[in-house]
């Protein structure tokens, strides 16, 4: 998908004021975090698995060309074909060309974040194909003409009532005219509609959670089984994957799978873990006649050579956003592109530019929780600080912010002046607050006080002054 207008602040304000969105976000807020905590507590070797996963990913990235060539050779030996896409434009062109060459009309898709990243759906629809998302969440947002709000649960921002209305509006043409109220009814109706799409599809497109170099195998994880139907029923199967998805062996993939389910949804393993290797062989009862893999760079080799290399360890579990207070307050659409939350606040500026997405690295409390829960120990707060530093060096962002940072740097590098200034400020604010002990308005801080918030006044002394006084009292 194309990046949205990067007016992050405006979208955030809209999200905070959208009562329906807030209801949906509040219902989902603690679910994944609690489930993850229980799953991790039940696995004593979880931290050791994280260390092993970091070692696997680092080793693979250090030898990425070797493992990509090994994977491509294995795919070709199994009867498949590998296509190399250096950019999003290349990826779209390759997928469209494969579909045209196969004479396709109907295309089913499994959930694929890299497909969203490069805009596969739009390119196929523009070329005249009918494209149907088969993951239930992706299907819902396709009907709503919206991008995903979360990389694991794309429709987390939708309430049951909104989904019922979408189905009522879009399923009438299939003879399904009753407006539904219960979740099981909606799931069954979606299955009824999608069943015919599976059977009519000429091409199935899936993403890949992992690519196994030793065997040329693609691995996907789902909880609905839609991935299996998408890759096995049509005569052509296309796998779209970022080049960083490759791992050396099935054993390495198994290590990462043990982390993925627990980190994403709190499951020991997802309901379906599907391994596909090439087209069907003589004697196979099902499977595609053609098997294509589109390996997508789209800026990844640039990341491989700079300080953001660690971001390529990401296994797209969503744990960072599930534990992020900013994401929990505003949802995914406010971030303006495919990847929301902390990982998106790193990836989006790298993909579309700091000038367009500079607000994202700054929309972070730097509480560090995202790094604590990341299964492959990506130092997200450090990467966000690096982007902030880069933004400052490039003189991007609002001038008042840059001037304020420059003033802050000057004061903090002159300790005596800083301590004197903070002591005077603490005393003045305490006096101005009076008996109330808090402020409800303050110059240059109007945004903070919107929505009924206030600000406690300082006690009249700085921390350093209190500490020094207590130290003197101990002598």
C-alpha cells in the first residue's frame, strides 16, 4: 500500500477522539500481553530460545547472500521458480506478469505484510484481476477499503457492530440478506462466501514467515487454515517474502516458531503451521502446478549495511505494539503506513523518509517495554533514538523543537547554570501552584492540558538539592 499522508499528530488526535475506535482498542488492550506473559512463564527455556534466535538471525544476516543462493537453488531443484525484486515496483510487476501468464481471473491471498508493503492488491486490481483476502481480519478490512491496523490482527480496530454492517452491505449480492449479531454467525457467513472463492481461484498468493535454505521450503503460520487452502487449491502458488525471511535449516525455523506463537498470540504454536516445497509432484493428490517465489529487497540491503541492521531480525510477531502504550491509545492507522507501533516507527521513516515520517520516532515514551518483549531482542528504543538524532542532524522537524533541544543541550553541558536554573524554576512553580499543588494550564503546554489533564507542581526543591541536603545531614 502507498504511505498515507504523514500527518501523524492530526491522525492521533482523531484516533483519541473516536469513541468507537477507543472501545475496540480498550477491549483488545491487555489480551495479547496477558496471554504472552502466561505462555512465557510456562516455558522455562524461553530466554535461552531468545538468545538462540538472535544468534540464528545474526548468523544468517552476516551470510545472507550465501543462504539466499542456497534457498533459490533448492527451490529450482524442487520444480519452482525464484524471482528477484529489488523494489516494490519490481515486485508488483513480477506478480502481475505471473498472473497474466497463467490466464488467471480470480486470485486468493493469505495475509502478507510484505504484500501490503509493496502494494500487490492494488496492482492486481488495476490489471483487472479479482483479488480476495482470505484471512478473516484482512477480508474485513478489504471490505472496508482500509489498511491493516495491526500486523497480527488487521481488524482489531473494528467493533462487532461495524463488522456486522460491513457483511450486511457486501454479502447481499450472494443472497445473504440477514443482518447478523453474533460472532460465530459472522465467521460462518464469511466461510460460506470464501469457500466459493477458494474453489474458483486460479492463483493463490501467500507470504512467508520463514524460508528454509536447505530445502527451499516456505513456512506460514495461521489460525484459520486459509493459508493451506490458498496455497494448495489454485493451479499457481506465489510466495512473496522479504529477503530477510531466510533461515539456514528446519531446526532453526523450529526455534523461531517456538518464539513466534508465544510472542504474537500467547499460543504454544499457532493452529496451522504449513510447510510448502515446490509444485505438486507426480502422484500428489493436490497442490499447485506452478510454484513461484518473489524475493523482495525494497531497501533491506541498505538496512543490512547500516546501524539499523538489527531491525532485519524482526519476525513480525507484533509483541512490541501489543505492549506499547502509544499504539494502545491510538491504534495502527495513525502511523500512516503498513507497519505500526514501535517496529513501524523504525521501519516507516527508513522506507518513506524521515522528512515524511519524522513524527513516528518521536511518538515514543522510550519506556523500553518493546525491547523487553521482543523475541529476537531488537533494541527498538536505541533505534528510535538514532532516528531522532538523525532527524536533528538533518535539521528536520519543527524549528521550536530544534531550538528547544539546542537550549536543553546548552544547559545540560553547563552544570552550574543548569542546577541554579532548575532550583529557581522549581521554587517559582511551587509558589505559583499555591495550595492546589497542581496546574490546569501553562504557557507553551496547551496540548498537555487538553482533555482534562493537569500537571502536579514540583515540591519546591530539585532532586539534586534534596540529595545534597540529605548527604550533608549524614555527615
